[in-house]
């Protein structure tokens, strides 16, 4: 059997054939193909087409068309496959868009019927009101799909307590490679199968002829996932076809519906953290730990913990017991006293250096978050080089774990590689990413040598190539190193029974592609022109920057809470190309050059068009992707020395136009309110006609300050520089007035920056990076004198503060830029750090707070949260983005997405707030969006503090586009 060759129609011809076959949503455009060219693995395979089936009939039509056309078919959920199981050269079927429903929950039977595209977290949400949950819980649970979990036989941290996916699936409906429907069930412990009678007979005969190798080589320990689970078909297992099909990686059939088992969560959970001198010693202790009946036993390396502290701050890691490696052991039960007693016995008997018993759920969650982000946070190896998947999933019997880990460390040293191991130690499954030198000419060969040696090592310890991710493209070629020829032949015969034409997920498990073929990184080329941004974390290499994306797809998380922004455009459109990962894959394909021709390719423009530039990914993506920077780079490269869109000349140069408008603001405002002239002006500026236009202030903030300077007679003279941005200067001078007043009341002597100081933000967001660099260099030169004098610089507008903290360093890379970045403060950061300052009383005040996305990404909102809590306010902190995002939501073509983003969290929160609730938003964009969509006034923190200090929180609307006053 060979993989299907690309002799089928392509492009528009293929599109027509698939539409005629009955598929309604088929894409063959370059953007979609590039976005789906990879998953969470290090492989890239361009699909010929991507389709989004809406029902079983379309799936059957896809299989039928594929057989006729000689086209491979790959089923895909969230694309979180680390082994390359969710990519293919033919037709990719994305089930996450339409076939994503929880069809029914039966609380009495404790089951749920689901479509394959339903997200794990959505199933949990549907089951929770009944006190139930789906047992397996992989770290990608916020976006992975149940269909993908079935394909890989996913497990997660709590498989000790709840089992693998195979042990939680009760029935399946799938379409085989012959186009026939097969329904299997093990409900009520009765194993049945309806459909495909000939295949069932052939399957039973195959197993009957190979009982001895099936019994001795398969199903030897719980995490043995590699290959097909043919031991489930043994007579003693009553021909359990349901469990055999789970974990077959979409190579035997395409699941269209599943019935899964739900479990009741125990009433109490306790986490025991155990410290050990090294990871191998922790592995050896696992056998002892298992005697205390944990539902989870996870191993962490100290280097993972160090990365979390570095990336997210010391507060992100609760206190851990002494050690260089840890076991996190979760016990669960309904009897709290018995549980605590068992935890104490475990702590005493686990041979740990030190231990902690953690009963607080919030602290437990913080520790588990280290594990959940482990895959992404391990994207940089201890060497500082990029770390890659490929050997991230091997497992050995738990009794072999300590010896295996020691031998594995020796193997790493032999090959000159470094890693951060972690994983499901209770079941002997180790996750690790390695710094393979894929950027070197001999990189693929080095990759092959290591994987071959690693396979031999795991086989020597009685292990398996895969413990939960499947073999995929990364390990299928290595199956002969762990299984006999007789078992391999049996696998191939089973494949031919279900998929005689070899169309289902070609290149995986049977007739596999070489493990060093189709690697993503070695095919990338440096851009034709040097980048404008410096990318210091990637040694100035734009290719290394975009290849930071490992595909873990946290950007596809839709149900986001406070403190999370990424990715608002994906949540609005549910299109892969509009996710951070999809955009990264398109840029990676641009560097590859096979499909996408360069910076001016329509595919690049299509992928980046709806990027809001919110920078949410810069903090929320565990790999550190900064798509706002990449979009600015792409716009710079595309329009260098070329005409730009109108909005770049207007919105992108807003500070310049605002200074001109300040000469006659009443006249400009009147013209912009005149219907005919307004329409012409907006069209000429590239602004959507549905947008309101903020009025220019009648007097600039600088003019107001000169006319009414703050009274500093009673201050102690502590100097502070206030960075006056263009938005506050020309549209919201009262905010500047209140900032100055609050600083004076706090004992400071504030000074406004001079007119030539500008953060260059509007030039950055529109890719006018040469001008942005020029303006930032001038500004940094002025502010550096202040920073050298150890005087803090307080920003009023969060996006401008973030630009000076981050973008200035990225564009200039000078010590002066770094000094200025270190001197920048938000108002809350300055006040909270001042031990002599006490916030005014805000007891009982309801506040709906929208942190600015750029502040969330660069600096955070913790100081604001602490200040408001200390003041006694009742704060509802929102996540997500307001949707305006500077020039994005104003530009023509972006209005609908801008509103859809606002409708995710911001607008529902305001609509549900009490009549006296205050909308707090330091960002001018956030306040403008709400004023435009809800005609509601938003307030800066300084206004809130000044109003409270004066004892007057009755807020009234402002005029000329200024925020309302709290006085």
C-alpha cells in the first residue's frame, strides 16, 4: 500500500468536484491551505483542500469523493496534535466549526452524546450542572476536541483516577475508508457492532490467527498507545471494537458521533507536593506514591518552574518544597478527614526531601497551571535554543521510570541536546521538547539519529513510543523498533480491512512517511530584506520569531475569563486563519516560499487583516508569539517605498493631524458633524461610515495645564514626569488635569513632557516603522535624562506606556531605551508602591473594569486591581479586548469584527451592570468604543480617584468628546 499521489484535481477544479460531491463549505485558497499546513507538531504538509462538514452525509460524501479522486482524507479537531496526526496532503476535514455539539446528557446513565468537534471544556460545561464531568483532562482541555481525543486515546493528568479516553467511550459512529457506516457500542457492558459485517468477520479471523503476539506484545501496561489496540479484540475482552478503534489516529475510520461516559467528581481534593533532588529520583519514588491511590501523579523539572517564574513572575508559582524536581500528587475522596489522613501518610512515606500538603483550591489550580502550560513554556530549551516536539510522548512501565530517566539524560548528553522533562509520572509517560538543531544543514539527520536511538532506549525499558499523543508522522516509522514483524503485518492487514485504498490519514501508522520528511523548520528561508524590528529574544531572526509558534493553540480558547485576552479575532470569526497560530503558519509558509510568494502575497494580507494588534498573544501565548509586532513588520515590508492605504496616512499619523486640528478645533468638529462633509472626510480617511468620530477638545491638555497649573505648594517636592500622549492631549484634557491633581494630592510635583515627545504608536501599528523609530529615538533622548535622574515617568494612556516599555526597545535596542522602559509607570503602579499614600474610600462602588490589552501584555493590571481592592470597590475585571484597538476598529472593513469582539465580554458586562456602576477604562480606545456602541461614559482611574477624594462620585457626561467628569 502506498500513499495517494497528487494526481487528483487541484485548485478550482478540485473545489468544483468536492462541491458537486455534496460538500458545502470547501476552501482551496492559499491562506486556508497555509493555515492548515501544520498542527502542534514540527511537520508541515500542505493540504489540497480544507472542508468543514455540517453533517454525517457530508463526511460520507467526502470519503466517497476521496476514493474516486485518489485523495487522502485527514480528520482534524483543534489541530493540537503534537505528532502530526492532524495534517495531510489531500482533504482536511475540520470538525470544530460545525460538528461541535453536545447532543444530549443523560445524568442517570452518566453518559453524553457528542459530535467529534465539541471542545472538551464545552462538554465539561454541559455536564457540570449534573455534578458530572468527562474524566480525561489533557492540558489542552480549553480547546482540544473530543474527536481528537478519541483519535489519539488522550489521557491527561488524571488518567490514574479516570482512565484513558478509550476507557471513557461507550459508543462510536464512524465512516470507514470504504464509505460504510459502522456503529459500535459497549453500553451496559455488552459489546456490539452494527454495520460492516464482512470487515468484522475478517477482523475476528485476523486476531484469531495471531493470539500469541497480540497477547504478549500489546496491552502490557496502561500507557501503551503505539500502534493499534488489537488486544481489545481478544476473546477475553469480548471483541471490544469500540476500545480498539479509539487511538487509531483517524486511519481506520472517521468518527461522526460518540457516546462518552461521565463521572462524578469526588467532593474533596488534596494536592501533595513532594520535593526530590533530581527528576530520576522523583521517578523512582512513583511506585511508592501509587500505593496511596492517587488520581494524578505528575512530575515537574525545576527548569519548567524557573521558566514560569521568569515569564509570569514569582507570584505565578506557589511555594514548593525543597528540591530540584517535584511530584504533584492529587488525592480525591468524599471523606475529607480520611483524605487528609491519607495525604499525611503519603507525605511521610514517599521518601521526599520535603513536602507540602495543599488543600486550597486556588493554590492547587496555580500549581496545575504550571503543568498545563508546560508544553508551550518548554518551547525554549535550557540551552536557550528553540525546543521541538518529536520525542515528547514516550512511556515506560512506572517501575522502569527512574532507570529510564537516568539513561535518557545520558542519551541527551551523548547527542548534545538539552530538555525540560515533565509528565504523567504515575503512568510512566514523559513529555519533553528537545533543542534539535533543525536550522543546521545536518539538522534533519541529527533529528533522525536521536529518535532512532531514543526508540531503542524506550524499547529496552519495555516502553512505548507514544503514551497519549499517538505515533503520527513523528514516530510511525519507528514502530519496527518496538514491535515484531508479525504484529506490524497484522496492523497493516487491519488497515486494509477498514481502508483498502489507504485514503484515511495517509502517511500515519501504516506505510508511514519518513520521520525526517516534511519538517517545518528546515524549509524556512530568511526574509529577502532585513527586519525593521530587532527581535532581541530571537537574535534578530524573524524566522525564529514566527517559528516560536508550536501550535499548542491556546489562541483558539473561546471561553476566556479575567486576565486573558488572546485571541479576540478568532473568538469573533472562529476561523483558523484569524487565530494567532493560523497567522503564524501563514507567515511560516511565506518564509518557506512554496505556496506564498512574499510579504506582498494576498494570503499574508488576508491572514493579518483582522489581527487587532492587541498584543494579547505576547503575554497569553506560552511560546511568546507577538503577532502585533509581526503584523507591523509585514506592513512595513509590504509598503516600503510604496503607496499605502489611506488609513495609514490619516489614522496612522493621527498625532500630526491632531496638532493641526488644535488650531481650530471648533471648526474641525463642526465640519465633521456636517453630514455631507462627514461622509467625504471619513471615506477619504479610510474610516467606516458607521463609526462616530471623537470630537477634538476645545483646548489641549497642555494649554489647560498652562492656564491652570497644579498647586504644588503643599507637596514634598518628589518629582514625577507625566507622559502626555496625543490622545489625552487632543481628545481628553480633563483626564490629564485629574492625573496631575491626583499626583499633587499624593505629594508629588508633576511635570508634563514636552511636545516633541511621542511614543510613535500609530506609526508602529500601521507599519511605518522608520518614522516610528525616528520619533522614538527623539523621545527616548529626552526621557533618558529623566530616567537617569531616577525620576519615574507616569503614562496616562496605557498603549503609549506599553510602547515606551516594549516597542521602543524592540525598535531602538539601546541602553537609553531600556532605561526609559524601566522608568515607565502607570498611575496605579506609582501610587501602590508609595507607602505614604492611602487610596480614597470607594467602599461599595460597583466598577466594571476593562484593562487595556497592551497594558495586559506589557506590565499587567495587578497594581490597579490592588489599588481598587484596597479602596473597597467591588470590581468586575473583564478579559478580552474592547474591539476598537486603536485604528483597527475604525478602519473600513473591520467594523463588524470590532463589534463582535466587544460583544464577547465588554458589552454584556456593561448591559448587565447596575445603574450606578462605573465603567473604568484607562484606554482611550476602550472608552471610545463604549461611547460609540452604548453611548456610555467611561472613566480613567485618575478621574475615579479624584472624584472619590472630593466626595463626589456622581458622574456626568463630558463635552467635545471628553470623558465625563466625576466632579
